[in-house]
C-alpha cells in the first residue's frame, strides 16, 4: 500500500495486522481519485472509518488543506498517526480515536469531501449516511464517496443530498453522494 501521487508520492504506508481492516485496493483508490481529482485542492476532508488513513493521506498528498481521520480502534489511530508522520503530512491531519456516530453527532465543522468505507454488511454505512445528512456536515457541493459490496443497495438521502453515480470494480461498488447547491453532478 502506497501513496499514488502528490507530495508524498511513492511512500509506503504501514498496514494494520490481521484481517479486521480491509484496505482499499490501489486500483479502486486510483479510480476514486480520478473521479474527485478536481475536488481535492484546498479542501477539508473527512476519512471516517480511517483504518490506515490511506484515503485521507492520498487526499492530503494531492493538495487537500486538512483531513480529519476517525477510527474506533486504538491501533488504527496509532497507525494513521505513524503514516501521517512518515508522509510528513501530520500538520494537516487530525486523528480521532472514537466511535463514528459519537464523532458525527458532536461534529461542529463542515467537510468538502468525505470517504466512508466501514466494515461491510454492518449497517454502519447506512447509519453514517443518515447521520451526515441529518446533521448536514457537508459544504455546498460537498461529495461523499462510499465503498460497499457490489450488491449493496444504498439509501436515497433527504435533500439537499442527492445520490450520484455508482461505479463497480469487481466485488466493490463506489457510490457518490453530492450536497446540492448548484448544477454540479
């Protein structure tokens, strides 16, 4: 697992031991960043269910202003901190070890881009989406990128959130949600 491009290009990232974390493959990660490439520079990013932090670190490497990383597990938060230090991006990241719902319900900031890749088939993705829409933590034109199993049916969200395109990569599906505020989709 490595940073694909940007100021930390080629840096290897530390992984979590065991099977509890399912890192996003380089192919899917590259596809995500091809999709959102013009929505990264100078933006505020949320990497919910951060795991190793690779999605948020990739965004920082490509010019995001700041990324908040959230993961429940102490060892995951420690690996994100190590990866931020290794890529020299620590000053642009904030790592929160805690429950995703507790973070979202207490969130007092807005994000331009959010990555959601929780453990599959747990209901966490749907709960996170519902909470994000209810609390409205995305900026105008904000983008939520969700990774799920290809067969998962994700919910429509209440306005101003709109489900955008879906992309399939074998057994993985990416679903984009946008916060309305113009005609970008």
